[in-house]
RNA sequence: GGCGCCGUACCCAAGUGGUAAGGGAGCAGUCUGCAAAACUGCGAUGCGGCGGUUCGAACCCGCCCGGCGCCUCCA
C-alpha cells in the first residue's frame, strides 16, 4: 500500500487511485529554452520512478508531462540568437530527449506542448471570464484571485501575507497585485494566436490547467513538480482548474526537493549549475554507466530532501554500483553445484523484496529501498561463497533485475558496466567492448586479454615477479586484475 | 515581514514515541604466491543546543543557534 506525502494536506496519505487500476499523473516538464541541468534530471527521475513503481504495483499509469514551448524566456532567447521561437524550442526539446535517454528516463505516455493546445487554453479562459473569475484589460486577461476564496490552499499562504511581501512593481491595471495573466496581448514580433481578446499568447500557468484537463480530465490522481513550483505555479493551476470546473483538481500533490551545490540551490542565476550533457561529456565512465551512476546518486537521497551534487558523491555512487556489478559478474560464472542446491536463496530474495516494497510504499523511500538491495547483495555473496547452482545464480541476478528496474538500475550487463570481465585465460571471453572505451584506458580489449593471458602463464610457472609486473602495468592504466580460485583471472577497467 | 525546509558517526544517508538501518572511507581478521573481490569483527551511551510533555523522545511541544528555499522566472 503506497503512501505519499501530499503537499495539499501536509501529511502522508494512503494512495488510492480514483479509477483503478488506472492512475492519472501530470508532471510539469521544462520550459525549452536551454539545456537541462541536474535539477531537471532529479525531477524527471523522481516522477519516472513513481511511475515505474506504480506500474510495478500493478497499476496502469497515464503519465502526462508537458513541454512549455511558449514563454518570455524562449522569446528572449530567440531574439538574442536571431532565430525563430520554433527553432529554439525544437532544438531544446530534442536535447531534452537526448539527455533523458542517457539517464534512462522513459518517455511519458503523453507529452503535450502548450502551442498545440491554444484552442483549449482560450476556451478555458473564456469559461473563467464567464464565471466572473477573470477579467479583460486591453487585450490581456487576468485571473482575479479575490474572487477565488480558496487561493493559497496549496502553498498555505494568505493573500494578505503575499500582498505585504510583494516586491514586484504592481501593474496598475490589475485589480489585485496577485492577479496573474491567463492571456497576454502580443507585441508585433512575438508569437501570437487569434483570440476573442485580440492577438496574444497564453500565460504560463493556464497551459497546465488546459492540458491536464484535456488529457486526464477534471479530477485526476497525482500532480507533480519541483518544490519551487508550489507557488505560484501550482497554486494558480488549482485556482484556474477548480475555478473553471467547480470540481476537485489533482488529488495528490507531490513535490521534489532541490539539487544543491555547496548547500545552495543549483540555479541559473547563481551560475552553479551543471548541465546533464556537461556531466556526460566530462565523465570518465562509459555513457550507460554515467547514466546509472547519476540515477543511483539521485535516488540515494529521499526525493523531498535536498541533495548536494559533487564529484565525490558521484564517485561514491559508482563505488556502490561496482559492488553490485562485481557480484553480477560472479553470478554469471559457471557452477558445478547441483541444480537444486540453492541454500536459502528463496527466503533471502523474498525478504529483500518485502523490505524493498515496504520502503517504496513509504513515500517512495528510495534510500531505504537501496539499502534492501545492499542487504540482498550481502546475502547472495554469502550463498555464493558456499556455492550456488547455476540456476540459483540466474535466479539471484533476476531478482536484482526486477527490483532494480523500478529504480532504473542493474539493467546493464556486467561487461557494459566495466565490472569484472572474464579474461582470455578462461572460457567464453567473447565480450565486445567497442564504443564503450572509457577515456582513461588506452589499451584495447585484445591487448588487455593478451597481457592477462601472459600473466596467467607466468603465474603457472611460478614467475610471480613477472606476473606482478604485468599487473602493475595494467593497474597503471586503470585495469584491475583479479585472480579466481581456479587459477584463472578476470579483469575490469 | 509572511510561508516552509534542513541540521543523525570522518563522508553520504534511513529512522518521526519503545531504546540509533544501509552505503562509502578507515582499522583488524579469514581467504590469496602477493593482491583484488568477498566474508567476519570494530566504530555515534547518542541524533545542532537548552528546557518541557511522557514510564519512555533523534522522533511531540517551546525557545535558541547554524544552513537553505519560496514569496519575481525557476525542477
């Protein structure tokens, strides 16, 4: 039974979908005017994991994630570069997909764009005007917060408090300083669409109301986004949606915490952000490995807590993953043990699964879920030391795959991860590593295999001096050689 | 000024009333030709501080200290 922290109520609540087994979930995506940074990655990842876990729990998820492709910053960026807004948005949507793919973030079931819903937005705005919740001034349309009594429900703010703190210059044409634009009159060189109020474009908040309404209906299960969206964006969405339909809007509001650098929020204005592509470009690991390391790092902190980004943290994530993939490689090695001899494997797996589910059910406690996987790692290592049949080994690997899939971890083959590889002095060393060469290693696999074989031969004739010399050579190139009990060796980068 | 978050061992990080998970690093041991990996053992009498409630508090309440976020675009 999944429990989720609901920002609306400020408490952890039992999650039950409105219309099981379907779950309707809307998450605010990105404004496509620049590359994504780690903060965007975290948000995308958190809600993807929620989606994966809901699916793991047997639900069918309708997952809607939007692109904001009309916005002041997009216009500014286009002007700056002397290109059209479409050129900007197309470019960064494509970049978004590239980044997400490298992180292993699956696409949502629907990914609507604001510009494809102008008609819906206009109709919704008209409804709000007709209901007396919005008014027109010189081709602009504003939402009237004073006419929506529940304003502030999500962010727990009172209009009076907001008024006192408002530091922005007040637009004299607005009836209340907190009134916000549903529709903005366009200047001549800005993108615009015909509307009952003249040519213009939608305000920021209205698109999410219109798109969620269209794709998920008036009331749906989960609405997510970064904590910084609670106010004003989500507050305004609620006002618009509930104002227009008179119905409940999203039932659960889920917000992720920030990625920080040196304990400060990672943001454009502070200039302390790392784009996802920068991290991949600078990574010493192969691309799929870097993606998994980032996932592990981001999921090893609870989604609502802040997480501090650093090279060191990434390295720690890599080390932790190494211990899993090292095990997976050993699980692949052949066993002479009888097929029925599993020890207490079934019990061990069952207990790990119970802990894993309990953790995930508890407001998506991924750090605890990861701890359960570490527990299983230790148990399987012990069983392996006491010998485990080939069948048992496969079963164990499959358990890691199944639970790991919820977090998007453990799906690679050990050789892809750069974990221990069977050396040429052993069986089936046929793995191909082309295209995965990490920046640090200059030797080809063939050369490494040759040296490992040479070392094996030296060991056989007890020429340990020579053997150690070869190992040192390889070690200097970042290649670790491990000797197995049967006298053969495995290696890893 | 208003709203809110965080502070747990050297580092990361769970735990939100019943007596401190897990990972990394470190140290010691087993194994090994030597290693590595794995396994075993060691490590906070204490959870920012001070009070209070309670049979019992890291968890609840109050005050204080330190760090941060939102209130303006922001994942």
